[in-house]
């Protein structure tokens, strides 16, 4: 009994000491609340600077600025609602499938989304102004890539106030004015509004009737170019079709697209004596007549630069084309197709391309030994067509004979706000009211020796791919 009493006394003392330690270590209720207070200046502003300001700033294209507390406070509940469902920032790659390392990924983590919700639910407090991070500095003027080395202007088009969705065909080309071959380091494409004298209308002037005074063209819904295929061509490239010669500059510009930066080891050429062609210009009427031009700005590598590899390109359609069948009124329609690679390649980007009824797309690699790898899946919104650029060391290495399996889902029902008339069947076509099943990646095609050298320099995933034919 004596031993038991001593033991019980020891545990009692230990328990009381432990409780005392807990009481002393625990913060007061006020201190605990202070630790969990979320404020704009300390917690929310850094998120917006990284993931939102590229568009939500003056001349950024979005309908409001999200820079200062005064800018953001009126939109707090809308920001919470749009981030909770991952509509904003527009980044639709499935975070639970496939490769997850992309360049310029603005998406929010689950923790950041919860932090925004906590801030809004607490009344969106401002916090201490001293906690505000330094303002993010943006390039002055029109271009985010800085002062361009070359700007090429497209022909001017007039888009009527009320007209059918217009797939404009091939427009007259514009000479680049280059007398030597040059390689592209970065490119940025902008839609430009013009007055009756052909002079550019500044966003501030376009927003003259906007009460807030900060919405620019986005507030007035004056973006009329949905997408344009822009290609550098010379007279010798005619046999290569509308996309020109392999290695020459080619881009599909689409509404909402930011500047594109190319890796230094990949060559994208603007040939001497080339022109830019504007194939598949796609315009939408906006309720008033608009004169519009597309400007393409380039940052170039120095003369004498020689790339390690040349970039290739090509639309991967899954061999569907005119056989695509999207029934009326249905919201979960699945179609798939296959594209075989005849050469080894590095797939630099993942770029789904459907049309207004497009809902989701995945791409799966089926390797020559029949091993399969789901590379990526992404939801699709035809108003926010995204190009997902892989980090260099994870860009898929694909041996010759790889079959890319393209999987697409469509919503041609009333639940899809981008479908104008869900009573209509949809087939293949170039108008947004038609549909497509395309993957539009930037590819670097390799020799077998180059492919083996790239595999040797990679990690475990690439070693698995390189050993397919030995399994």
C-alpha cells in the first residue's frame, strides 16, 4: 500500500506539473485569436500579387484592379466564391492526376483558398499597413515582356456590332522586315482597338464611360478576338501548309493568354524575308462596331545565337475531324481519339483545345511496350483557353511509336453557359458554336541518339520511359 501511495502521489505531482506547463505555455484567448487573425496586408495581398495581379491591374485585361485594399474590399465575397470552386485564377489542371510541375503556375493551394475564406468570413479586415508587401513592379507601357525588339501589326479588321460568330479565314500577311534569321526569346500578342483614323484607342479612353474608371475594355466587353493562328512563313514554306516550316515561329493566340517565354535551348525561328500570316482569325461581335488589329511583339536572341534543338509543332486531332458527334441537350458526352508519334519527342506543353461545349480533356501516353501513363487532365473553359508549360526537367520524353490517347468530355446542355443553343447537335467545325477535339502541344522532335541522351540526363520517371522496350 505504501508503494502504491508513493506511485499514485508521483503520478499526481507529475500530472499537476504537466497541467501547469500546459497552462503556462497556452496563450491567452486574446493571444490565440491574434495568432489566427487573417488580414489583407499580411496574408491576402501576397497571394493576390503572385496569382491575380498579372491580369487584375491597369492594362492587365481584367475588369477590375486587385492591388490595394480599397481595390479588393468590394470584391471580397466574390473572390472567396470564385477561388473556392477554382474558377479563379484560371488554371484548370487536375491537381491529383499526372505531372504537377508547370512554369508560371498561378493556382492556389488548398491552404491559400482556406485562408481567403477565413479572411472574408472575419469581415475582410485590412490589418496593419506596415505589413503590406512592396508593390509588385510591372513593365511600363503596353508590353509585359519589356521593350520589344520587333512589333508586327496585322491587317485591320472591322467587326460589325451584331453579326454571326466569324471564322475569318486567311488574312493578308505582314512582312517582318528581317533581313537575317533571328530566334525568338519571348512573344506577346495583344488585340488593339482603333478609332476611325486608325489610331490606337488607349484603355483609359475606352473606359471613359465606366463609372469606376479602372475597367478598361474588359469592363465594356470590347475584346473581339477569340483566337488567331500566327505563323512566320517565307515563299519556300508554301508546300508545308498554313503552319509553315518546322522550327519557324507559330503560335495560337487566344483570349486571356499571357506572354510566352521560350527556353533558351529551344530555337523558334523568324526567318529572313519572312511574313506573319494570320490564319483562322476568330472574331466575336460585342454590340458595337469595332476596328481591331492584332500586334505581335518579339524579344529576340542576339544575332549569332544557335539553339540546341528546334521546336516543332502540329495539331493532334485524334483522327476525329468530321466524324465528331456531340448530341443536343446532353451534359456528359465522352469522345476519344489517338495520335501516334513516328519520332522521339519532348512534349513541352499541354494544351487542350475544344470549343464552347468542351468540358474536360485528358492526355495519356501509351508506350511501345503497352505501358500507360496518364500525363495530365484539365477542365476546359473556351473563354479561358490555357497553355500549360511543363518545367524543363519534367516535360514528357516520348519514344518513337508512343500513342497519345486524347480523351474529351463535352457539355452541350443548358447547364453550360457557353453553349448558345443546347437544342442543336454539334459537329466538327471552326466556329465556336461548332466543336473540336485537338491537342496543340509545342514539341521538340529528336533523333534516337538525342532521345537517349535526354533520357540519360533525367530522373526515375524518364528512366522508366526509356526502358519500355526492354520490359
